[in-house]
C-alpha cells in the first residue's frame, strides 16, 4: 500500500483532478490499481479539503465510464472473456448469482475497498446481459458510497483517516453491509 501511495504521489498526484479521473477510468476499465483511486482521492482531499465533493464525483464518473467500457467489451467477447479469467466452476457460481440477484451482485465488490475481484463481476454482468440501467445504478450506488464516503471522511479527519478506518473496520464493514441490504430492499420494492 505504501509503494502504491508513493508511486501515485510522485506520478499522478501532480496532475490533480484530471489524474484522479483518468486513474479511476483506467482502474475500472483496463488495468487494476488496487486501492489506487482510494489513496489518490484521499491525498487530493487532504491537499484541498474544499474540493472533496468534486474529487469524489470525478472518481465516481471515471470509474463508471471504465466499468461501462468493460461491460460493453464483455458483451461482445461473451463467455470467453470469463473463461480466461477464472475456472468453469467460478463462472457457474457467478452466473447463478447474477441470475438470482442481477446487478446487486456488483454492489459489494464495487463498494468495499478490499481486493475483491470486481472486474470479474463487471465482465460477468456484460456476458450475462445484466440490464444496463440496473448495471449503472448498482455501480453508481456502490461508487458514490465508497468515494464520497472516503472524501468526506478525509475532509473531516485528514491524515488520521486511514488509522480511523483500520481501528473501526468492523463498524465500517457493518455499515457497508447495511447499505447493501438497503439497496437490495429498494431494488425489490421497485422491481
């Protein structure tokens, strides 16, 4: 994590908001940079607390565009795109999850800043033809919660943010689970 942070601060941070947007786009659509967007978003907000909402919005939009790119590519590539990334058993498991929960399958991997295989679920959403509006809503919901949450916490607590998150990891996890449950409940009400 420290190496990623050092590299980002040296090479991407100087580009400011456009660098954050591009990193979010590339991370979601092409090359994963584990927690890179989170670290860069945090750094930008600590440098300029007044821009917290702007930076969070840029990260969200960049990530959404990257996910849409991957979604459309996956629709074209079909199941071959999944078969190259994981085992047939895992493909069947993801297929069952998507058939049962559709776009909700994307919320947790897109929201939690852990090294979950989010791209695998985005590819599966394209391959198994999750409805575009549901896909966009799921990604937006998850990314808004994640990026705006990080930005607002970083704005309030500055350099102490990561320490606080680590110290209260259980509460953060429970909060994320509650948000997923809320999203599920809302989607069931409007289905």
